[in-house]
């Protein structure tokens, strides 16, 4: 039987996908077993290289796609490897979202330029080829991922079906990691080639998406116009009062850039023609610089208040790139009849700038952890940061080698330095585990004892009023639990702490007093958090658990603030629960009280 070219291409892609799955699985096993920097980098290299080969093959021959992928993946992953030395521990660098995003940009944005260089009449700067390639690559990757998900859904159904007649080999195979990765790679590779063959369908789908997206232009332009008009009326204080204001502004900027790009399309003949969409796109382009401008000012305000952090460095970097797009889009409106061409040129220029900036992020030229550590120490040494705000946890624990170097600098300050008094004691408290991480937006609560009991004791309200806390009731709290309680206590209810610890006997026959702590941790106070403190059999220690079973809710629902007020005022009681347990051979079974019997009214 003679295979046609399409059949051979499908087999080729299936083989590449299978090899990709096996390589990713094998490198992942090595990285999990060894946890070394080289193993982690090799695992990432397999992801980047095979991903580039699969996405480039189709627009380019497989051999040429492999050559481009080998070169670009080597550069991108080498930069990532370089950046990983900002941390001593490999998992710390692997968990950095900003570093992963920079790697993704460096590894993916150049791909359409490679295809345009090889296939387009205008070379790597041919915008029509760049636009078509970038959008089709995205749709093909999305389509292949969806198909992979559908395959595993069908596999699961077949597994269940055969399981009904006692055949379980599919279940046994799906328990093997190597099998899952291999088959996933095969299905993705096969799906990508089918989508390559049906390129016209992908192009039609892209056009349909662009037409639908353009419908968002008028409402988005209207919302941004209202926002800009409201700024002088409401003032900037209302904007900067929100912690995530810069993130919201930058997200809206990126969305607007996408809408304008969709409206101009790859060429004038495909661009939006209706006057409503044309003029809203132009208006949006003119107004756009305001959003990243305000976002950058919001970041500046935060930096002036708290100094730099890696997230603020990242936000400032993204904001600067967004401002570059916005300014070029606004300037494009000067060219009355060629504004679309100017925006297309701006997209090419800014894509290259964004890629170069992402590459810089992976080098010492833009080391966010070093910038942050130096800023934190400089603010302390200048007196802008008081001693009780000096966050040694973040310096040594979150900001890698640069933070550790900054901490050593503090430790070696001369005795006559103005910032030296009290510093040695704070560092000693940190080394002995007596300090908690500092939240910039809340009052610092240092932990004065090795068990960190006092900080929680001073924060919570205890009821009945005047009751003595059992010794060591908070001793086994995890750090995140303690921080959660402190956040809940900091959220004031009528000017008092928003957390109440109720002591009493919840279970008869227990070895000591029991407690239930209630607080609402989030700002909206819509969710009540309940922690139970129960002594063990001999009363020597307390076990902590989160959550409680709500047996009844009043007609007005459950209002956390109202509950906290009632507990604070002593308006509570210990109600008996009418349960009976089934006792069998020394074992007692208690039904789930939520599965209560129906009332006579409910059965009618």
C-alpha cells in the first residue's frame, strides 16, 4: 500500500510528537530524581526545543524547523540557565513566574520572524506573513491542545466501558507516566499536522475571531473614555488606593492593543471598514497612552512608599513596553490615510523590543532580585525604612543570592553606623525564628518568643471575657496559619479586632478546654474562617484543624461581621446536637448531619 504525501507527513509529525513526549517525560524524571541545575535546565530545554520544532514544522520543512529550533532554544535556555544562578536552590528559580514569562517570550516571539524570513516576499519584516503566521500558530497550538484533551476524555470513557466487563489494561496503561506523555505527544503532533493540511479552515477561523473581537471596540473605547474623564473628577487617590490598580490598567492596555491590532488586520483590504469600528479604533489609539502612564505612576507611588520588589520591577518593565506600544499607536494617527500601516510597523518594532527586554531580564542587566534587595537595604540605611519594617525574610528567603548578599552587608555594618543600633538583635531574632514575614500593607507584629504564641495571644479576643488561655494552644500553628489569623485580626470590625476565640467544652469528656477561632480573612468579609483547637488524649498538646460543619443558617444568611460582633458581645450559647451514634464492637459511626431526614412538608 502506497502512502501519499499527506500520510507520510502525519506519520512524521506523530513520530516527532512521540519523541517529544518521551524526551519530556525522561528529562522530567531526571529532574525530579536529581534536582540539579543541569537536570532542571535539560527538562526545560526539551519542552522548548520540541515545542518549537512542532510549531515551526508545517510552515517550514521539518529539517529547517529543527535547525531554527535548535539555535533559538539553545539561546533561550542558556539565558534561563544563567538567570537560575540568582538562586542557590534550583526549585526557587523554577518557581519564578517572571523568569518563566521572559523565557516564553524569548522562545516564542521570534518564531513568526523565522517563517517570514523563509517564505515571505518581504522577508522577516513582511507584516502580512508575520500576522498570519503568529495567529495561525496560536490557533494550531490551541486546537492541538483541545484535541489532546478530547482524546483523553474518549480514552477515559473507553476505559470505563471495558472496565464494566472486567478488562482493565487501559487503566493499567494510563497509570504509567511514560505512556501518558508519549500518547499526549503523539496526539498533539498528529493534530498539528492535520491543522497544517486544513490551513484554510484555520485562516477562516482566525478571520471569524477577529470580526467578533472587533465588536468589543466601541464598549471598550467608551469605558476608557469614561475612565479618563473621571480621573480629574475623582482624583488619583481613588485609583492608587487599590493595591492592584496598576495590574488592572496594564491588563486593559494589553487588551486594547489586541483590539486595535485585530481592527487593522494584516492588510488594509482585511481591516475593519465600518466607520464605527474605524473611529473607535482611532479614538482608542489616541487615548491609550493614558492607561500605561497612570499605571506607571501608580507603580512609582508604590515604590516611593515601599521600595522595589521583583513584582514591581516586572510591572514597571511591562508598563514601559505597554507605554511604547501606546505612544506609537497614538503617533500613528498623525498619518491620516496610512495610520494602519504605521500601527503595523509599530507592532514589529515593539515585538522586537519586547523580546530584547525579556532577554535582558534573564541577564544581570535586569536582575529584579538584586534591584529589590539593594532598594530595601538602601531605604533602611537612609532612614526611610524603620527597623521594625526591615524584612529579613524576604531578603534571604525570597530574593536569592542578591538578598543573601544584602543581609551579609547589614551584618557587617561598622558599629558606629547610624543604622546599627538594634540591627544585631533583629538579625538574631530572625536567625532564631522569632520573626514573621512582613506584609507591607499591615501593621508589623514581630514574634517575641520562640513559640510565637504571644503575637497571636495579643491579637485575638478571647471569650468568655477574662478566660485564661490553655498553655500552648497556639504552639503547633504553621507559619501560614499564624499569618492567616493575624490578617483576620487586622481586619477591624467596629474598630476592634475581627477575630474571636471561644473557649468551652465542645466534646464531653475531653482532657482539657477546647477552642474555636472565627475570623474573616479577606477584605470583603464574605467568607468566615473557622479553626478548631482540640487537645490530644493526655492534654499535652493541641491539634489544629480548619473548617466547621454549618448545621443551620438564619433567614438573613450568614454575615461574618454580625457573627463576630455577637461573639464579642457574649451573645452565643453552646447548643446540644441531637445526634445518636451507631456503636458496633467498640466502634462508633455518626451519620453526616447534612443528610437529614425530610420534614413532612418537604415530602408533600
